[in-house]
C-alpha cells in the first residue's frame, strides 16, 4: 500500500539542529538571546522595517498590534471574514468590536469596495490578510485607511518574502505580523513576529514584549534600572526556536524555489482538467513574486466537497478545507458590532479545497494527488447540488 500523502510535512533546511545545540551550549535558550538578535536583524534588513520583534506566535504578534493602536470601548476594527480566528480575537481582546468585510475574486483578499462602504467614525483600524501569500489590494486599502486617518495592519502569516509591485508584503501598513507555525513556509514549530514600519511604535512595542518593563532601555544603557511601565506580556520567542528559525531563513532562496516548483507542477497537472471539471485554480498577480504558501482548488459546487475529501483519503491523499466564515460563526454574535452579508466569502469557503503542500513534495506524489482529485470530482460532479 502506498504511504499516505499528508497535508503538510515540516522540512529541515540543513543547520537547524546544529544551531539549536549551540543555543543550549551558549547558555541562553530563553527569549532575546543571540539567535533572536540574528533573526530580527535578518528580517529587519530583508523587509526594510524599522524593527522586528519575535513572538511565540502570529497570534501574539496580532495581540501586540492591537495593544499598540490604543483601542477603546466602542471602537471598531475591520477584518476579513475569510481568515483565521486570531485575526479577529486579537482586537476583540482589547475591547474593540469587529466588523467583518467580504473578500473579492480572484485574489481572495479583502474587498476595498466593501471596506469603503463599511467605513464610519467608529472604525479605528483596517486589517488585511494576504491569503495564500498573494497580495490583497493593499495600495487601495492603504489609501482608504489614510483618508480616514486609521492604521492599516497586514496579517502576513502566509506571505513572508512575497512582493507586490516590487514592494515586500508586510511593508505597506503601519505594522504587519508573521507566522512560523509548522504549516508555514518558514517554520520553528510555533512562532511569529511583529514587523514595525513606523519608528514611533518601537519604544512601546519593546515594553509590551518585555512584560511591561523598560528592560530594553536598561540594556542599552539609557537608564540605571528597569521597572514596570504598564501593559505587556511574555510574548518573546525562545532562543532555541529562534536558532531553528535562523537556519530556515538562511535557506530562504532554496525554500522559495522548492515551493515555486511544487506550485507550478500542480498548475501544469491541473490545467488540462480545470475546464471540463469546472475547477478554479489559484490566482497570482502578474509580475509579483509569490510566496507559494498553499495550493488550493475551488470545486464546482459546495455539495461535493465532503465526498471529494473522503474519496481522496481513501486513495491515501489528505486534502483539507480552510476557514469557516467568521461572520457566520458563533463568536460573531458577541464580538461583531454588526453582521453584514459576505457572499464571496460564503461561496469560496464552501468550495475551497487545499491540496497537500510541502517544500519537498515530489512530482510523483503530486501526480497521485491530482489523479485522486480528478477521479473524486468526476465521480461526484454528476450528483453535485
């Protein structure tokens, strides 16, 4: 029997274990160690950011972003409905209400038209997600945010090192967040980062990172002691995980090339079937450098997806769906200020199917995936509802 092709397989790039051993041997494995510094310096340089702070998750980075924009009761933050719950809960935890907006085809990013029609004086921030590492209409969203005098925040969990029109994703907004979860392009098991594009956020962000103290000022010799200054938490990433992450980021060109190859192979295998099976294939903006974070298809109808997943798994292939729309989830009743229709989100969420994707996925396994998908769709399309 062939081995199951998993949805995701974390991959080593080469020096992860060497660096982790060194982190233990140098005596600093907790947060803010030497590997943390190296990773932050590397990301700051690559992203042309004012600062980068490593966190234990992208969720933590989003929570720090929410703390930095000084939300008050009654404030509203616009968030796409088609995203992971963390994108919304980070701002709800700070007392804001969330207003869910729709996405648009074909990039599955936040729809500027819906955002524009949803703006009022309660809105204090706009959060956009670059789904699958493909840019949302971030320039237009930035224009709307600037016109209303509110910050744009980029949830860039999927898009590290992707660019849009020659500019890095994550550099358009006041700040952005990254994920290094084991399912992402660059991993350390679980981790994240807050990317700061505004010099004015640096001082307070470090206080939040240092559990509410001015420890950074003390270490830089700006004060003779450090003390509690206000809100903060234990957001910092262990240097052990930063050591693992450094090895991954040092191999970024190789990792990105591998994922590009996997993505292109899927496209080549599926394009001959897309028309007669009525499959939607991923969109990427012409001229952009994509992140190739995932490969998905849009099935011809919502009614066949459960059967397609079951039948593909019978062929030892493990696909999966993605987000359940947040505007229709139970949490929206309590945490949203008003519920509004998001028809594109509803449609995409019901038909989207993610295929196995990893750095080292072999072409022969991709052929198995596509064969299982085509057979399952053909078998179920006749009875689709």
